[in-house]
C-alpha cells in the first residue's frame, strides 16, 4: 500500500466518522477539532505515552492487535488516574519496513478496540518511517476537577482498584515460554490486555486526595505519591498478599507474590489516598507524616525502595 | 544522569511552572490539566507530529537545539493552519544511548525556545529508551471556529503567507556541504529554524474557507485541499517565481526555483482559499470547478503532480 491507501485503511479501521461527544473533525485534516463545552467537564486532562519495540514490548510476545490495545490503554490509564473521562486520542506510529500492511491494520484494530472500550475515539495521528517500531498515544479527557499525585495527607487510607503484579508475572511467563500453562493465563492476559480503570477513576474523583496509576510498579508509583505529597506511605503486606489470583500465579511461576505486587508494572491498577472507603477499591495501606515508603508486615515496618520492575533487562524510563 | 535527574532537568529547562492561560498542572503528574474556559475559544484544535532521526533530520545537519525547535514548530504549524492559537504542548522522546544528557538538554532548550515563541508551554511528556531518536509533539490550541482543508470553493483566490522552497534548498545546501555559502544562509536558516505562522493563521481564520500548512511541499499540500474540497486549484507560475530570495538561493544552488517552490517541504508556510485578500498573504492562484492541481504559465495551463519533496532518498510519510 502507498501512503494514501494506508491512511485510508487507518481511517476506515479507526473510524473517520465523528463518534464521540464534542468531536467536530477527526482523521484527515491538519488537526482534530473538539468542542470544549461538549467534553463533559471544565478541566481538560491531557497525556502522552510512547511504547517502543524492544523496550516496552516484543512482537513475538503478543499479537499486533494486543500491541495496539496495550499502547492505547497505557495512555488512557493516565487520564483515568486523574479522575477524568477520556474523550479522544491521537496516535503516532513509526513504522520500520518489516511491519507490513497487515501488521499495521492489526495494530489499528487493537487501538480501535481499546478506543471503543474507553469511549475515546482515535481522531487523528501521524505516520512516519523509521528503523524501530513505536506507538505514541496522546489522550485528552475531561473532568470537573483533577486528582493530582501531590494531595495525599497524613490520616488518609491507601486504596487499590485492580490487580498489581499479574502483568509482570504474565510477561515473565511469556519470556520463559510458559504461556501455555493454564494457571498463568490470567497473568498473560493481564500483560497483553490491560484495561484503563476509567469507572474507578471517576468513582474516586469525588473523594480522593491523590491518585496514580500503577504503570511502573506499586513501589515506584506510590513512591511518587509519597514524595510529591511530602508524606510517608505505609503499605500493608498482608493486604498485598491477600490476592488469591496473584498467589496462585506466583506459585506456578515459582516467584514471590509480594515481590510481583511491589515491583511489577503495567497492570494499570489505580491507587489513591483517600480519607474514606470507595466502592471498588480495597485497603492496602495508609498515609502518615514523614517521608518515604514502607511495608508493615508481621515483624514490623521496613523501608521499601521505590524502584520499578526491570523488564527486558533494561530499566524502564517512562 | 539517572531518570529522576533527567526529568528534573527537563522540568527546569521546559518550565515546570504554569506559564500559560488555562494551565493548572504541568510537568510532573500522570497528565497535564488545563481549564477549558481559559483557553480563548470554544473549539479545541489538537495535533500530533513525530520527527524521526534519519527520516526527518540528521544530527550532523543541525544543532540539537535546532532539532528540538523544528520538531516543536512542525506540530505548532498544524494548529496555526486551522486558524487556532497554540496553548500547550506535550513532548515524548525516544532516546538511544548515544544521545547524552547534554544533547537532551539542548533538544529541550530548542523546544523551550519554540514554546516561548508560540506561547504554548511544554506541560508534560514522556521519556523512553530506544534504538532510534524520535521526538513526538502534541499541541493543543483553541479558536472560535476551525478552518478545514475541505472548504475551498470555486471563485476563491489562493493565498500564501511565508516562503515555500527555501527550507528544501537549505537542506540541499547542508547535504552537499554548501552551508557556508552566504547566499544560501536564508535557506539553511529556513530549514533549521522554521516558524509556525500563528498570527497569519489567526488573521485568515475570520475569512478563509480552507487552509493548510506546507509541510510536504506546495503541490502535495495544496493537492490535499483540492481533493478534500472537490475543486480544481490553479497555481500561478509567475507568482511563484516572483520570490527574489528563493530565486537567488536557487541560482546559487543551480536549482530551479519553481521546482523548489512546488515540491520543497518544511517551510510551514500557510496556504488558504479565500474570496478576499488577507493582510500578510500574497496571491498565488485560484480555485475553480473541477478537480486536481494545475500550474498556469506563459504557455498555458498544465497538470501538476501532487507529490512532495523526497529527502534523504526516502519518501516522506507524514
């Protein structure tokens, strides 16, 4: 396909028609156009995320459709973490010669599925040739007021919606050739098909003081909340070990469930600091005065290094 | 520098403080937050552009600062072409190991200069490791109503603000080692430091029927307007040859000025279809019924292929 044909294919798969409140012009012009008043909130929440082959995914570990899906969800999750509803997305792709038209269409199908699942259509983008495949997604959302990382207060509880550690376990299963082990299916699925927790984000937005999505690992992302909020956060080891799915997956892998929970990223769970319980969230710790991150277990409290999960032997950079 | 130090450096260079109307939260959270009502128009105009090393630039042909500047301006120009004012930007970088901290800081300085020149601060972004350098910029702007590519009508004039062909001449001068030739300085500068024509975009937005920025070459970009608007556009050869700077640069290069004007991209001039003259724009043709693109010269009218300029021996893809 030449460029015109590829753009027409992308417009067809992603949907060139206007399919979301506020979208006046979509794919096919210099820029997309949205009507601010129709987006459903006076604050705009806007993010960009880039997934690079070799750093964030390997094509042999997921289908092209999965790769499109998860790149979209990673960006949508940032908007969910602010308590906003995603309203539209722009996607930029760098395509090496060994990504053919069928692969591009499959990536776009995965993006479209994720767009449909989040209610945020892809309304524009960019194609470029390059030596390494990358997928960049910018998502724009709206809300009445945004929940920052920096608002946690001593006395808040720490609450979790979604899984932590499963996606990292799934990646490990894939990398070690154990994806066919049925006990590991929930983990493999968690890595290949994560979901931005939009409804949970909306639920917490009315009451939470601070929020973050777990993209780089609980320790690292909650560590960001602690440092941005100038508080100390104490995680509850028993609560983190209580997840039966994670425990079963960890046992099948011969891994430690707590290690996966603390350092495994890419599940896109939401963690919030909030003085009251929130439907859909479970308690995993509390916010106190001080600084840093700690874990309280049966034998007392110990410091936790706010690092993320290293995959593909490289440190994650974003 | 580790990642935390690099992010702190970027926040310092790009400006972590809120510096634009409507920006409530900038660099440092999951997403940026803007107040829709403060952006200065009820339509949001939103674009994404990616510049890839080897496809869009080569590091030996420009400084890191130039590379940051021009990647930002390419995206801001899309917003200008819709008649909107850029209000903020997100930048995602993929960094190979051979782009060191000093280079990253210089890229950011170029982005900051461009952000200051356009009034659209960088309020968020993403860093990722990869094998090939790329810079992705998403720009969000606002306007009362956006000017599409598809609105040109028979009877409109075709109007140009800015230069066409100079940037391509500058790239050719750089590639052939003639950047020190003083006669070619305006061309080299045009390629290294293009400017999004925001004021011209605002000026045309009240009266123009259609608009586009010349990123891929006049023939190709005006061809998009013709096909999207279902009209024929006739360019005026004498008007295109009238540019004395381009004529002098073409002579120094031994190139044809018309060829540079028609097929040279990356000047980010604005072309609009409009029934009345606009301050700052000059007449370069007219819109008639029919389809396709033509050039009217002394010996009559001939068809023009709506192709772009091929640089680095590769076809441009976006």
